[in-house]
């Protein structure tokens, strides 16, 4: 019997339907193991107290959080730092994306805008800590420009300490939004833009009335992804400020870290992490709904 005459065995209909799911199963199992299981464990752990011997306390940890001023201060710091940082990153990234999309010369150098994102967050945090505080480089530059403020201690003021965190995050992660916005602009239908240009519309009118509304779903997803990362901001706080001055730069992530690994109260930290998860989901869902509703109207 020749090889050509051997009948081919066909898969059963059930196996053909299950085959794509079998291919995805390893990735799904892996993602669930690093997301779903830790989440379930955190919820369970938040109902207990104790460092070594666990004692059931129910929702006492959540009740304590409700009256904990340090927790609410860290939540407020997270929202303030997150909203300012996200707004600046959006404005800078959108401006650079519009410039790169329009200018051929700048377009050829767009890889330069992506370089800050390639560095490790800890290295970037140490760099800006050196520039602002340890090395006094920024203070010296300000003095050489003619502004005699003396030696500036950026960690002694709440506004200045927050400024250092904002500059650090904006410098590194603006390229993340930039590359998404550039891709969204390049993926738009060029015929609509050409038709508006033939009708005499200016570049600004085309961008704000055509390009920007068409980008709203992409903007929503980009801001949600970046917002989630900002809400869980930890590395710059841990490296640069460690919550100083007086806890006014302590974010919720750093509060959870300090409670779990310095005070060893993991039940209390787990309760705070569950509330952080709920806050993140609510903010993300609200933002996505608003932008997608605006895009479809």
C-alpha cells in the first residue's frame, strides 16, 4: 500500500471545537494562577489577624481601615499623584504624537521618545533621586540660572516631594501613551482627513474634530492601563521618598508594603489591598464606560 492511498484520519467535531481552547489552556491556567489565586488568598487573609497564628476576625480589618487616618491619607495621596501624573502624561504624549504624526523629520526620530521606557523603574528612581536630592543637581542648576533659593531640600516640602515623584513617573512612562497614540493616529482612515482638508479645514480643526473623537476608545484603554499602573505606584515612592514628609507622599501600595513587611500585619495589609483592587476596578470601569459612550454618540 502506497503512502498516497493511506486514508487520512479526521478529527471528531467535538475535538475540532475543543482544539482552540486546548491551545489557550496553558496560558489561561498560568494567568489565573498569578492573578485569581492571589486575589482569593488576599480576600481570605483579610478576614484573619495575627503574625504567625491566624485568628478569625471577620470584617474587623475593614472596619479598622475605615477609621484609619493613615490609610485615608495614603489613598488621597494616590489619587492626587495619580490624577496629576496621568493628566500630564496624556497631554505630553498626545502633543508629541500629533507632532510626530504631522512632521516627517520628527517622525524619523521618534525612537528617541521611547528610550526612557526601556530603563528599569528602580534605576530611573535612583537617577531622579540623585538629581533632585542626593546630588543637588537640580538645585545647583536653578542657582546658576539666577534664582537664589539656596540649597533646596526637595524632601522637606510636601509639594516638592510630590513634584519629584510626578517628574520621575512622567519622564519614564509618557512614552507608553505616546506609542499608543501614534499607532492610533496612523491607523485612522486617511480618506476622511483628506476630504476635510479639501473642504478647507485647518490642521487643528481636523485633529480636534475628527482625529481626536475617533481615538476615544483607544484613549480610554490607554488611560485605563496607565491609570492602573499609576494607582499601584510603588518603586519611586520606595526609592525616593519612602512616604516623607510626614506620610504625605505615601501611596496606597507603599502603605500595604509597610503594613505587611515592616509591621508584619498581613491581614490588615490584605484588607487594604482588597480595597485597592475594588477602587481600581471602579475607576477603570467608569473611565471606559464614559469614553466608549462618547465615541458611539
